[in-house]
C-alpha cells in the first residue's frame, strides 16, 4: 500500500505506554485518512457517557491522505475527540505542518488516551515515543512553547501545543501549530485535561507515492488552474476576509453586535481592502499551500504596537470585530494575537465577548461585576482585555471562559435569550436568518454551529455550487437533501487533507486520480462520497448515543423570532415551520429517524459497527 | 546569460511545496532532508528558501575548493559531484554556506533539473526565480541563516 504508512500509534498517557496498530487497504478504503481516521478512532475508542475532560476521552490526530505529498493546499491535519463544549464527537482541522510530519515519522494517525500524572509532552522521533516532563512549559504561551522545544530537540521538529486556556480547561481552547489553530469545539481543553501540553514530532522517513510522475503532472496542472483563477489574486492580496464588504452590503448577513444586526455600519474599517495595504507585510501559507490566504499582519505603532499575527481571517474579523461592534482593526489584531497565544478559538471567544457586551447593553450585567466597561462604544479597549481575562480565567473572564451557553446558565436573569449557539457552540460569521439552508447546516453540524461541516454558505451566497444552480438563500425548500450532500462532500475533503478553499477547483469527481497517484487505490466519485456519508453517520451515531438529539440541535431564539432589522436581507428570519421542514427533509435524506438517530439499516448499509 | 536559482525570502510563505516537488521529481518520493533546496520556517515573521547557487556566491566556503578528493567540480557553470570519486566524508555538507549540499550514500546537490527547475515551476509566489544570479539576494539568505 503506497501513500499511507499503514500504522496508527496508540498512546496511553496514564501508563506511559504506546503501541502500534497496523491497518490494511480495507481500512484505508473505508475511512480514507485525516478526519475519517480520527473520527473512527474516537467513535470506537470513547466509551458511552465518558467525561470529555476525563481520561477515557480519546484525542485523535490524523494526517490526510494527501498530507506530505505535493498536492496544492493538501496538508491539513484533523484532530478529533468528544468535545467538552458540545458533548458530541467533534473534529477540528488545521493547516499546521504536524500532519505531514507525523506521516514522515511513520504514522498516519495518533490515538491518545488516559491522563499523564503531571504536565507532560509527547516526543515522537521517527519510531521512538516518549512522554516527557513539561513542568517548565506549563503556563507558557503557544509561541514560547515551540521556541523552547525546538531549541531542545532541533529546529526541524514540529510542535502542536496548547496555551494557558487549554491548561485551564476552557471549553473554547484551541490547539496551535505554526500559528495555525485547530480552534473549534474545545479540543485544546481535552489536551489540557490529559496534562498534555504539546506534541512534538520529527519525521525523516520517505513517503512514497504510487505514481510520482503522474502526481507531479496533476500538481502542475492544478497549479496553473489556481494561478489563472481570479480568486488567486484576491486571496493572496486580501486573505479570507476579501468578501467581507460584499457579505455586508450585497448579502446583508454579517452578524453584528451579537446578532442584533446583519450589517456592520463600520465595516470599512475592518475590511481587508482597507487594512491589507497598511498592515500586511508578508504572505503566509499553510503547509503545501500554493494559493496562500495567510497574511502577516503587523502593527508598528500606537497602543497595539508589536502585534504580529498570521491573520486576520474573515471569521475573526466578525467574532472579535463586528460581533463585538469593534471597528478598530488594531484592537481586533491584538485580540486575535491574545487568542492565539493563550490558545482560545477566535470565533467562540469573540462571540462570547459580544454576548457579554449585549448583556451589558441591557443592564443584565454591569461594570461592578465585569470590572471592564463592556459598552459597544468601548469595544476597542474592552475586547482584548476580556480575551486576556478569559484565557487566564481571571475575574469576570472565568465566568465567560466556557462559552455563551455555560455563561448564560451561570448568569441567569434571562441571559439565555442572548446566548447565540447551537449544541453549545458559538456560530461563525454568517447570519443564517438570510441564508436558510446554512441555518440548517448550523443545526445538523455534528460539532455545533459551524460553517465548514457543510460549507453551505458558499452555495447560498453565490447561488450555485457543484450540481446545483439558482439556489435561493431565502427558501427552506430542498435544503435538507443539499446540506446532507455537501456534508458528505466536506467529510471527504477533510479526510484527504485538502483545504476547503480548493473545493471550487477540485470537485469530488476530480479527486480519484489524485488518490490513485498517491495511494494506488481506485475510487469512483460515488465511492468517495459514500466514505463521506459513512464518516458523517459515525458522528451522528455517536452523538445520538450520547443523547444529543434533534431537540438539542435547534436554532437560537433570536434567529427564529427576530428578523434581520436592516440591509438587503431586512425582514428575513427562519420560522419554526421552516426549521422543522428543513430538519424533516434532512432526516429523510439521511435515512435517519425524525429525532436525528441513524437507523440500524443505515449503519449496516455503511458498514458501521 | 547564465541562469541560476535566485531566492526571494520576502516572497516565501513557508509552504515547502518546492522541497516536496524537488524530491518527487528526482527520487520519486518525498523526503524534505533530501531536497536540493531547503525552506526555513522559523516563526510567524520569517520564512525563506535556501538554494544551491552553484558556487557563484560562495566565496571561500565553496564545496569545490574544500572537497579533499576533488570529487566536486564545476562544469559549464554547474557544480556536480562525481559519485565514483566521492568518499562521503561530509566536508562539503559542513562547508556549504547555504546548507543545501545533501548526503545519503554519497554527496549530491541541485542539478537545476537540466535547465527547467521543478521548484521554480511550483512556486506561485516567485520566492525562487530562475534568472541571472543576484548576489544581493544570496547575501540576504546567508544573513538569515546566520540568525539561527
């Protein structure tokens, strides 16, 4: 079997023991790699009802099928575990170089379980595995940790680590590698709960593709396609925030001030068309990315002088910007940097600050409790300060450090009404009141409100994608089937390790030749989508087993009751009838019960045990 | 006009695609340590490629001068290791100021892919360009390498 290493490394942190499990072509054909492997390991490795922050939870990490090979944008790594934020099987994907490095070290995936007795880190040097003392790293930030570890083990090692937020078990905690983050669903807290500060890998082994000549030929063909595409110029100039102005002005679905509005009236100040020429000093890329959207954003003077981040991404411009009414791009950059250093997910952390700011607006909380003036007009100062307090769990930040759902329970006083989330996870930057299928995708996403499980924002905002044209974002009709299909699509993407920003170039039909050139395995488009369906069903089945059912998927009250107040989507909301129609359609398309449980027949059809 | 690989550190994004393409082209496999050029991804601010300059910019650290058995020669402007004469002593690897002389059983280095360098084709950011040698660019890389 080419392309794969054929090995998974299982590590028991409690016993400080590890062993290798080999797998054959059948396993690769069934789960593909990346997310598929990571989900399989969690699905079969975590017992029912296990505490997400207990030793029985499994943290899986897997490189995609394309990881380590020259496929443009194909270097993504998947983490997965039972999420402390949602209680569901959640994966988080990042572009850091640790996935390819793992494969060079001889493993397609890691399965980490148990709990180390004291702060520790994993040191995987090709075939050898050690659990090492991390007492000196505890409390250090996500840039200090790799700096120290690279001095110790060599500049060529790759480091994935958590910040203080992960140590303190914040449900918003991320995992960091190369200034890229697996941010969502609190997987950093799973590492923290295992006393695992970092994973350090050096891999020097060969990765051998099945057909090197063909692989280079494909890579060059796509390189030319990328470079000829208009999005290549836009992405490399402005990054993912390129369409921020358009989402506001032409679509009116940029959630603002904790989702009270759908258009940010000060958007021009955080639009990359404004800041790219002023603050961006260099382009940055994930491993193997030949159409880079990463930007080195540097603040050279003023109150926030010294800030240097890989960003600011579209989602973060929303969460630490618009969602908090923060139009000071330097403040957004500083808050982004603090999130990265402390190890907080920028989306969830920002939405949580925005939630607190709305409570402040409504007088539910006051400066007496918060210690910080959380008025919208003070956002530039308040947002970075609150982020710092949340990451360190100091003062009022401790109360917010587990996200809006938990914070609302702690605060009470009707604050639940303003907690915007599904399944306990804060939503990304699309006001689904004006894009109803995407609203369904927030509900059906197995890890809580997410734009990338189905990626349905693109079809609805543009009006066409893949097999469909004339998609009406204000209609709920037909969305159940489409979302189920795009979810399968995305599961395939996260399994091969491709960046989702390539999905317009490589539709699934284009992937079989790449898989064949790397792994020598032949697939049809339908077979790949079947793998995607299998992966999604495993997550659905796990979640149902944990008692997370349709009644727990529903959209927040604001989305169902308060129409978007202004802009081109003015007056739009998702009614309860529309929500139910979409969910019913979705369950039918999935072959699940109306409660959201995959049926035994469906699981059998997909070969899920 | 003689053309060489010229590195532009300010354009490099640190994606390391060139290293992968290099080893797949030459060896039919990926191994970053065997790539005939190296990408350094040091921190959020610094990424750069280090390439073989075929001793147009080496000064006295040249592998050609230091090889104790004279197995390394410059022919038609390209530095080549005579595999029959190489004793794998490692001297050239040590002295190469760009850290791009590689060693497995014998020493080997960049061959410019016969005049159509693979790394250049895959760099969309023009961080490696095949053009007339630019000493000032080589100096930039040397300076960055010294900062490790």
